[in-house]
């Protein structure tokens, strides 16, 4: 395409649309934040458990979108993996396994509403106070045109992973880091892993199929007796 | 491309970014939709040939190549039915959930060195996480249909996908560990050169890991021999028994989209990504990183490379589907928990030890480009002494890149 033509058409477009300059970052933030809030309200207002789970998926997905928008890709992917993909699938799975009627609905009593609202308002107050209280969070990155200029380099998940292995590369400036138990999060990480493993083994032990201690011959004899009885009954 | 529009086209920033982003979305959408059309036709032909039939032959002249298009038009005109007892909202939305999950995973998938919707430094993790969401649409569909066949299908699918995510994740960790990054672009870049630089041939452990990955990937996209969720001999059509018309076809677009996605992921993680078996471009002295037109064409060739590999992967999945019988649910679980997971764990440890012992890989020093092993996050041969970047510098893996200033502007098509 001719470059001059491109420039003329481009500047024509520019004059037409230069009146309104959309800040995409802000707009997507508004979209995701609105979706998260609206879906969270929908979770509270629905009676059907599976619909609640569906709204919760949308709400948590929008939250993950907010994380991606903020450049915290690891946290966003974690949110999708653990909450949306793991917890909620298990939740719906549990509902399907245990439901007696086709569509389970739950009616919340009045006093639960009151209690829950009080709790929610308290939590909201604490969160709002915390989010406004930190001075460093108030100065947002300067917004230019469609994007946000970052002063820091692109955040990466690597320092986080290294910190879990006991190497705090973010605190150290010497270049060469030696691992030690105290500097990073190795010890808490290991404790949490062992704890989860214990929980898994315990759950498997509790849920395992109970085997009868009776010898096999007796068992088969008992079964044949049962069959005889059934035949007589029929 | 956004820069091109701003500087050459004279467009304001926001509209340039909007155009760039929608172009990327348009391309990805067409990869899924066009891919589904082609793959459905291929599936019918392959199934027919394996069963000693001809398959579609008439529509569109030779080979019935317009068959999928005709099917699409038929699906568009079908009545959109919904059972009386169904949960209307969830029943209507479930296909879109599946399709959106499949579509969203493509965002982080690089098609060549710089051809990626949004380069994420946790790309692998993102793709695996989003791929796991597709099951949610299936579960919702099965539950909301208010039909016992659908419910059985959905329950099987949930159990299967949740179990198979474990070995799948373990297999994916192996190339991530070898590359020292979760960024798919970096992982592909590290395998540049001859085909023995591919992680498939890195050591015996990665070779076995690849086959475990293939098994788990087939299971996680719900294809035969693991297609218990739609076992047509037992469950009519499983989770999509009650669906018809366009909504039904959305499930299939999602399925073929994820098949292509896991194949492309396998290609990037194990089969060298967009690097061909013979490094033609670097032998000719070209580089895919250069900003001029030659670099663009090299990247285009890389894109074709990756597409070929991924398509081959999909064709192999079809071949497997029409060859092997369906497993029972207990056999599916046994395959996952008693075989895939332990083998994947052992392979992970094995690959780790191998990397410590032979840091250069199996074919050490054979044709590895100079400067390939960069300083940075790699474990040195001396064990745990690590050279790391100083605080505040860009990670070395992205040094070929200009760090862009906005999430939207990273659409590099």
C-alpha cells in the first residue's frame, strides 16, 4: 500500500476520533471489576447451587483478569488453576454426586442473612482500610495513551520460585546467591507440602474400601444362600 | 504492529492497539474455526479409510472436501432444542464456556518466535490452567440437561480430567525445568538448531516423558480411547445428548481447538516448536529475531513448521481414536494413577539428575549454536552455585525483546 495514502487516511481517521481517547487499561479494569462484583452479588442472590458455582467461576475469572491486567501473570494463572479449575470443578462434582433432586436449591433463613451481612460489612471495612492505608499503593503508574508505563521491569515468576527454594534474589544485589534455609521460604514451603501430603494420605485412608475379614469360602456360601432365598421369594 | 500503525499510519494510540488486538483475536478464532472444519473432514476420511470405507466423496467434487461446510450450514439451520426440565441459563451458556476456555488458551500460544497473542512469562502454566477450564463447560452441560445420560457423562469427564491434570502437569514440568523458564517463547527458542536439540532427544527420560504427555493430553481433551464422557455405546452421546444445532457444534469446535492446542503445546515443549528438523534459516544466515522482512519470512516459515507439527499430532490422535477400543472407567483411572503418574514422577527426577550430570544434553556440543546456554537462571555444572541477575534488570531470557509498556501492545503479529 502507498505510504502517503496510508498517512492521509490515517490522519483523517485521527481527526475524526481524536476527540475521544479511550484508556484501554482503565476500560478493561472497569469491565473486569464490574464483572467480578456483579457476579459476586449474583452468587449471593441465587438459590441454585450449581448456578452459584457458575457465577463464582465468572467472578473468580474476572479477578484473574484483574491480576493479568496488573501484570501479575503468575497469580492470575494460579487463580485460574486452583480456584476456577480445581476447587469449583470439585464443588460441582460433589453436588452432582450427592444431590437427591435434579436441581438443588437452598433457601437462606433471615437471621443468616443478617449475620452474613454484618460479617461482610466488617470484612469490607477492613479491606478498604487496608487498600487505602498503604501509601505506596496510592501512586499508580502514569497512564499514557492506551497503556501504562511501567518503571519496574516486566515481573517474572522466577524470583518467586527461587525464594521458595531458599534464594531471595529480589533482596540480594551481589549477584551470587547461596541458598540457606532462613533467607527464603523453603521451610514454610516444605512444611505446607508435608502437611498436604499427610492430609491426602489421611483422606485416602478414611475413604478406602473396607474389606471384610471373613474367609472367601464362607462368603461365597453366604451369597449362594442369598440367591436361593431370592429365588424362593420370587 | 501497533507501532507501525501509530508511526506510519498516524493513528492515535488507542485505536492502533484496538486494531492490533482484534486482528490477533481474529487470527486465533480462525485457527480454531477453520481448523475444526478441516479436522472434521480429515477425521471422517481417516475413520472411513481405517474402516475400509470411502467416507464423504460427493460434496464439493473430489474427496468430499466441502462436506464440513455443508455440515456447518445444516447445523445453522437446525432447531435449537432444549429439554423441558433443563436449567435454561446453564444449558444455554455451557457450550460458550467450553469454547471460551479453548479460545483463551490460544492467547498465550506462540506460533513462531514473535507470533504470539500475548507473551506471558508463565505461558505453559497459563495454557494448562485455562485448558482445565474446558471441563467446566462439559460438566455444566451434563448437569443442566437434566438427563441421566448427560449427568453420567459429565461425572465421568470430571473425574477423568481432574485425575489426568496431575501427570500432565508433571510431564510439562520437565521441559520447563530444562529450559529454565515457563515462557513458551523461551522454551521454543532454546531448542533451535538441528532436530537433536529438541527436548524429545535431550535424554532418555524426556523421550519417555513425551509419550506420557501424549497419553495424558489425549485423555485431557476427552478423545478416544478416553472418550468416556460421550461413550456412544453406553450413554447415547454422553454430555451432549440433549444438544443440537449450533450449540452442539460449539462443543465440537472446542474439542478440535483443544486437540490442536495440546498438539501445538507438545510441539513447543518437546518437538522444537517452530524450529524445523534442519535449521535451514540459520544455515542461510537468517535469523527469526531480526526486525526486517527476512526475519518476518523466517518467522512465517516457523509458523508453518509449528502448524505442520501440530496438525500431525491431531492426525495421530485420530489414528489412535479409530484404532484402539474405549477403556472402561476403572481402566482409565488405573492408567492415570498407577502408570502415568508414577512414571512421570520418575522421569521428572531422572531428567533432573541427567541435567545435573550432563548439562549440555545427550548430544553435547553437536551443532549447538554459540551462546545458546546463556548465563542466568541455569544451574551450572558445579551444582548449586547460581549466577543470577541483579535486582532491577530484565531477565536474560527476554533480552532479545523490547519490553513493551502495555499488556495490550504486546500483540506482536
